[in-house]
C-alpha cells in the first residue's frame, strides 16, 4: 500500500470490518456472512437493496430502498450500532415539503446519503413526470425536509460530493430515459444553493466489456491526496440481459469532470448466489462506502440481484493503486 496517500475524512475505528480471506488476491472482498440485510427484514418488504449508510454519533444510520409487497418503490430510514445488524423503520420516510407540487410522492429508489457541513443530504431517484433526482436533508434521521428536484426528467444516480468544490455544491448524475435505459454517461454539475444546478460537465462514458452499455456513480466519492475515488457501476448487455458490475475511477480534486484513471477490469461482479439469483439476476450495485481515514479501511454496501444488501471490504490505498495500475486512461 502507498504510504504517501492521505485520505481526507472521518476517523472511524468502529467501521464494520473483516480481513481479507487467506489466499484472496482481489482488491475488494465480500463479507462472509452476506447478505447483511435480507429481503424480508420488515413485514412489508419484498426486497431491501441499493441503500445508503453513514456514521452517526458513534453508531450508523441509513436510508434504504424497500420495495414493498405491492412492488411499490419506497425509502425507509434505519439504524445500527455496528453497521451489520440493522433495524429498519416499518413505515417509509414522510418528507416535509412546503410545495405540494414537489412533495407529492409517487416512487423513490436507490438513495445516497452525504454529510455536508452541518447536515445529511439525501438524494434518490424520484418521480416527477419521470425519474429525476430528489434532494432532501435531515439532521437526525427522524425528520426529513425535501428540496427542489435537482434536474428535469430523466435522470438517475445523483451522487453528491462531501464538500463544496470551488465554493459550490457538486453532484454526479446519469441522464437517462423513462425505461431501463440502454445507454448512459456520468456527468458533473454544480449549485450555489442545492436548488439551482448548472455548469454541467461530461465526466466519462461507457467503455468495453463489463461497462459497455452504461455507467453510473455509486457511493459518495472518497477524497484522497491523489484525487476523488469514484466507485461506479457498469453494465454489460449479455444474451440473458443486463449484468451490473463495479469499477472505480480517480477524478481530479479541483475539476472532478477530469478523469485521471479508471479501471479496465471490474473490482466486483455478480458471482455469488445472492448476487446472481433474485428479482433482477446478475446485479451488484454499490450505493455507500464507509471509510476509516486513519487506516484506509473501507466497507462498501451494495445491492445484490435487486433483492438483498451485501457488504464488501477493501483498503482505499490498495484501491487507488489498483485503479492506476489497471487504467483505461
């Protein structure tokens, strides 16, 4: 591991962790008790996946995609003392919103959570005459306050940066269509106030192999002395449908639309039973990564087969070296 790399972020001594299995050479490895969240953890759930987790006052809090038994896509809050054993609220989040035009909830899915300055911001794929990026904030994971949608339809995978860049809030997203979108590039946008978004810049497009159909940002980017580590999903169109895998890229700190390096091979792909068999087979979809800046340990939460939530581990230092040594750029 590179001894010179600096990770900017919280010291997290209680991060969920399991050492690399003996003989494993992968840069990312799975928790051996996966899935950490089964599909039926709460009475209403058909599936719980593609969810976001953050540290909170010595414990952990999360915002979870719960598809209920009517197959409606909803977002629920949850809590955990160790980041592995979770209690998820039985009722979905009821957002406080002053504008009924924006506050009318039809569906919501694939949330991310990001601490910026003094609050936790939640972004998710939100219906407003098609999929767009909903934005809300909370201080305590009990009351949530909804803001304006970030973009016009159609858009997905809205992922905030954990600090302002050049004095503005910053977000990655993936413009899409109203269906399952057989295309998709990652774009970067800025906002002075978390309401009006502009200065749109292209970040990167699909490539060959596992990321040849579309790509989308995953967890909140990790700030290091060598750049932003962006973990992302990539999609291959096989003869049996979409296959979702995970890769990583290194973005410029001051101009994050500039790609320093990105992985040619995936770092995680659907291989286990809970990733290959479920409501949507052959999917690993990352939405959150906890990082201990003191050790470089990383715990990544991801959806398996659009059905359950898995956990995987790695070291940020090793991941940065892997990105640079196996880069397309």
